[in-house]
C-alpha cells in the first residue's frame, strides 16, 4: 500500500500555522483540532517547519516563557517529508526508526497536500493483516451451514 | 413520528453497489440493536461486484465468500434492486427523498492511464477491460483482443497483472474447469500467444504481487516461467530494506522470484518472463496503427527522504517486439453524479467514510462511503470488512446525534414503486437466485462450476422479464 491510501480517507485540509504566531496560539490550534503536530508554512504556503507537542515540552523545560515565544523558535526546521507514491511499509520504518510521529506529504511539485501520523500508518498496517484474516474468515463462514 | 430504528419507523438505508463493501456494510447494519431495512442497488442484474467480475476464474475457491453474502441477503429487511444504476435510473435526490442514510460502495470502475507516446495504438488495452471481458461482464463482452499475436506484454506487477498473465498462459483444458465466459474460453482456446512479458518498474523486493500468486505462475501446465538473473539480484538498497523490515513473507517472495532465474526451458508451449526494473517509455505501431513493439528503459532504485525505494531511469534502453499490451497499473473510481469526488485519488471525497462537502469539508448529512471508492483500489475481499464496519459505526454515531436525513417518503413501498416505474426490469434477489441456479445447472452439464449469462437481455429473458 502507498501513502495515498491514507490520504484518500482524509479531508485534505492541512492544518497549518505561521512561524510568527506564538506558541500560545499554536497550542490553541492543537487543542481545538485535537492533533499532535502543526505544519508551519510561510506566507506563500511553503513548508518551513513542523511543531509537535514534543517540541513544545522540550523547549518548556529550559524556557519558562515558552508560551510567548514565536513558533519559529520552537519548531523543528529539518522536516522529513513523504510523497503519495511512497510505500507505506518504508515510511512506517522511517517513522519508527527516527521517532517521527508525523510526516507531511508533498506532491511532486513540492506542494503540501497532507499529513499522516504514526497512528494512521500503524492502523493501515493492521488493516492489511486484518484483510487477509477477514478474507479467510469469510471463506470459513461460507463453508459452515 | 416515533424514533428512527423502531419497528414502526425502521432505519432505512440505501447501499449503492453490491460488491463486498456493500455486503459487509449491510451485514454490520443488521447486527445493530434496532430495526433496519437495507435496499441494495447495483447497476448490473447480478450482485457481488468484482467477486463475480474481477476475481480470476481459475480462483474459484475464493468465490465461495458469496455464500456469506447470501446469508445477509436473507435477512428480513433486505431488498436487492439489480439492474438499477445510480445516475441513470435513480438520482441522489431520489435517494435523499426515501432513506435516512445512503452508503456508496461503487468500487473502482475504471483504470489509471499510461502516459507514454503510442498509448493510443490499437492492441494496447487496460487490464480492467480484459479482466471484465474474460469474466463475462455484460458491458465488456463484445470487446475484441487480438490473440493471434505471439508476444504479449503486461505492464505492472500487482496481483491483477498475475491474473492476466495466468489467464493468457493457461491451457484450454485448465480454463475449461473454470467459470470463464464461454466466448473468452473459445477465443483463448484459439490463442496464438507464445511469450508473455510481465513488466515491473522496480525490483523483486518491491513487487506488489503476493507470494501465492508468484508461486502459482511457476506451476502452470504448459507454460515455463522465467526471471532474468541480473534483474532479480537485489541491489544494496533493497537488500538493506528487506533486512530491516525482517519481513519473512517478503523474503520468501524474493526467493521464489530468484529461483525462476534458474529455470531451464522444459519444452512447454508458452514462456512467461517476469521482468524487473524496466519501464515502458514508448509503444511503436505498424502501418495499420497496431502496436508492434515497445521501448523499455532500465531503471535503478533510489531512496526517497521517507525511506521508500523508487525507480529512476538509466541510459540503458531495449526494444521488445509485442503485438498486444495490457496495462495493469491500478484501478480508479469514477465520480457519481451529485456526490463530491476527490480527483487526486479517484475516490469519493470523504473523511474516514463520511462524505464531505468540497468547500467546507463538513460532512454531507446522511451520506457515507466504503470499499474501493472510499479508500482506493487496494486490498483483498476481507479488507473491505473492517472498512465497511468503520463506516457503519460512524453512521450509528451520527444517528445517535440526530444527524441523518429526513426523507419525505420513508415507506419501503414508495421507493419500490418509483423504481418499478423508472426501471421495470429491475432484478430482485429472488431473480438473481433463479439466474444463479440456471448458471450452475448449465455449468454442471459441462463439468464447470457455472456457465455465466453475459448479456443483460439474456439474463432478463432467463427469469421471464424480457
Ligand atoms: C481483477 C481483480 C481480481 C481480484 N482478485 C481477488 C482475489 O482473488 N481475492 C481477493 O480477496 N480479492 C481480490 N480482488 C480484490 C477485491 O475484488 C476487492 O477488494 C473488492 O471487490 C472491492 O470491493 P468493493 O465492494 O469496494 O467494489 P466492487 O467489488 O467493485 O463492487 C462495486 C459494485 O458497485 C456497482 N456499481 C458501480 N457503480 C454503480 C452505480 N452508479 N449504481 C449502482 N451500482 C454501481 C458495480 O456494478 C459493482 O457491483 C481482486 C480485484 C481485482 C480487480
Ligand atoms: N489473488 C488476490 O488476492 C488478488 C488478485 C487480484 C487483485 N487483488 C488485490 O487488488 C488490489 C489491486 O491490484 P492491482 O494489481 O490492480 O494493483 P497494485 O497491487 O497496486 O499493483 C499495481 C502495479 O502497477 C505498477 N505501476 C503503477 N503505475 C505504474 C506505471 N506508471 N508504470 C509501471 N508500473 C506501474 C505498480 O508498481 P509500483 O509498486 O512500482 O508502483 C504495481 O506493480 C491489490 O490490493 C491486490 O492485492 C488481489
């Protein structure tokens, strides 16, 4: 299965914030949308970073005033992205290996088109195995009368 | 009026598409602790979607799943309206007038395009059409495939490509044991095909086909199967990724692929080559506009940021002679009139199964989707079960929260008379069962699992509707 298989059951609106917004504002969005990470885009919509709950916690340890900091000072700027045609298995491996919980998806023109979470990936993997099992189970059920 | 889901006011659901996703959704709906009525529609008189018209005829065993779907169809409250197409005989507005909830499970009705020069030449076909043809799908029964050609290419190495390659390579005797359409059996019995090339753009470790399918390719009666040593030797990236994945199934698959490189010709009539790391870049035609050859570029693999191995063209090219080409590079959903569509992935625009408005991304009240038209063309029959269950669970949650349609004519008779008016020749489940009996009886006479009706008029006549 490919990354696009996860995107196909998502609304397709990517939740973003700007680097100049405050962490306070960013937390507001995270809470309101019930998500674990925000994609940070510049004025032309180009991806410049990712801000995860973990980034905020890590910064808060050293910096009591974290809420007032601009997102730009807290976000991770080296963002690893995936393509819709990337194999899910490989992406899953990369995410677990590098401990990424979120992965932004860009199309071949570099446009931001979505984000997947480790939860999405694990669910897709589980569904793949369940599909095999459910097929067998349906066949077994068919054989009983 | 009383609450929806009671005996006086049962929950009325329309399911559009009688494939696995539709049946699994119906099954889960009937498990709910409330009164439910399900009307299932299909544009064909026959139910079961790709189980009838996609699954390869030499894979009869898997088709037994339909016995489970039959059981769902026996539930009180279930009705089948076959030969009724959404968009032709009924509209989404009609459905909204008659049901509390609507589920679209229309599958993937077309295929992905191959954008190379020469793609419009005669003799190049989508595998979707060939598959529907040999399975006796009424819309495709009149297609012609030039089986007088000796050399055939199949582009793509998914399980559908495996099906197509097998059907091209089976002997008439092997095919005669199946429920393959009678005209296809006849055409394939006269086939002149000698060599089949199945073309993968990446390497053995990235092959989309599954292990039993590649194994089966090596076990055909009159076909020798080969791979090419250079192409099946793993490159270092593939080797590393396979080792990291610790996926024993994938390793076994690679071993089988590699073992075919050792095969020697045993003098069987046909040869099947599974090729790797090659992409078609152009189809060449003869003076009649018929494909005669294909240019392939050899690929190497590179690793994307996210860790996936993708093909990249090298300088090396090759021309192979082929007179018939099937592209088997994936199915694709088609839009339904009045239902938001996500053109990027060829699915109904949805959020985990809730149909959503294109602008607001808010759910469209009472409309849902499941199966291939929800998540795209991937997964086996059973994959649709958790998928449909997840959608039905959302339907139940929405119902609880009062988010459902308020039809003006919720009575079961109202929609039945509308359909009788619009499509008097609709098929009930009883009609289908009669047809099913006829098909199996006719098949039994010939020692075959069934002999399919492949033409809607004949189906209608057989059950006295013509
Ligand atoms: C060639 C092929 C071989 C396969 N072989 C296997 C196999 O061996 N084992 C396995 O487990 N899986 C196999 N699969 C996968 C399996 O068939 C799918 O996972 C499954 O059929 C998808 O179910 P679905 O209900 O979403 O779609 P479908 O099965 O496609 O059902 C959709 C139904 O909707 C109907 N429909 C479409 N449009 C309309 C409309 N406008 N109005 C009314 N009705 C409409 C169609 O007629 C069809 O009956 C195969 C798939 C293919 C393509
Ligand atoms: N026996 C069974 O259980 C059975 C039988 C049939 C189908 N099915 C299921 O039905 C689903 C659909 O099967 P499918 O075979 O249609 O799809 P699939 O498994 O997605 O395979 C598609 C193949 O096409 C290749 N491809 C895509 N675009 C290409 C291009 N532009 N050029 C060259 N190659 C290209 C892919 O290569 P890349 O990987 O490089 O993209 C892949 O090899 C699958 O989940 C399958 O398992 C199951």
